[in-house]
C-alpha cells in the first residue's frame, strides 16, 4: 500500500467526527453477538483494503455490525462477504474464496474494496450529515488509486451516494438508473457499474445469484483490462 493510502487509512481508523456512529460501534463491541461473544471486536471505523495499483474498486455502503466492525476489514466475516469472496475467487480477483479475519492471507488482484461510510450506522441507515462528513475519505481513496478505471457499487444506496460525491465535483447531465449490470461513463473517465448487493435477503430471494455476480465481475475486469 502506498504511503498516502496508509495515511488515509490511519486517519479513517482514528476518526471521531460522528458521535452517533462512534457510540453505536462501542455498543456493538461491548454487547457483541452470541456466536462472537469470546472475540475481541475491532470497534473502530473500517478503512478500505486491497491492491494500491487497483484498476477496479468494489464499493459498499458501510461495514457490517458483526462483519467489518468485528474484524476490522470491509466485507470480512459476514454472510454478504462470504458470498462476494466466492465470486471474487471464481473470477480470479482474489487468491481464496473466503474472508474470515483481517490476517487470513487474502490478496486482491488489481482490486480495492471499501465503503462509502466507514462506520456501521444504527439500523443500516446513515444520516446525510454522516455521509457528508465521511465523503472526503472516499474522494481521497479515488484520488490516490491512480490506475482506477471501474467502480462496482454494491446496492442502490452505495450507487446513489457514489454519484452524489461525483456531483460535488462534476456536472452530471445524464440520468443514472440503478439496475444490475447498468454501466455509465463518469466525467473522470471511470466506468460506474451497478450491482445488486449480495445480502442474505437478495441471495435467498434469488434477486442476485453467483452467476449474475460472476458475469458482472468478468465484465468489470474486461473494461478495466486485467
């Protein structure tokens, strides 16, 4: 990881801009979930991770309460992450098909994984002011991933908030519709791809399947040329 990205991540970890979120993280880390009661929770904002030469970014909304907030790594240790990493492995993006803890030797190929919001919000519902406060971290990640060509957003809220951040810097005239597989050229020549979130609800109702995610990731790799 580059020195600048490390610096961004260290700033994220120490961030206390949103008292409501920091309070909620502390509460989760003390109360814990039954199956994780003997584990020590990370209990801090969760930075992004991956290849600093990434051509592809996978973007979620926020860390899971008992996933990233527990393990300290985005999409690590929760059911959405379990589903996602199987597809990342099958499409040659990761070196293994599981992600259980921050030091499990997982490596990403040309890919960086992060969230719009670095802290889990109560009820998975962030406040606008929290998203606004956190947006500069995402902007810094984009600026420092010099080879970035494609952003895959997991879920409509991540898609909408990614566009909101772009609208602060650029004039976006075209209409952006969230639909699985839709792709759009952004003003900085990056390609935005909408992807249904691999949440247990979406997976169980077959709104999203392994085949759908695999095909989308293969398309993303092709556009990013790796």
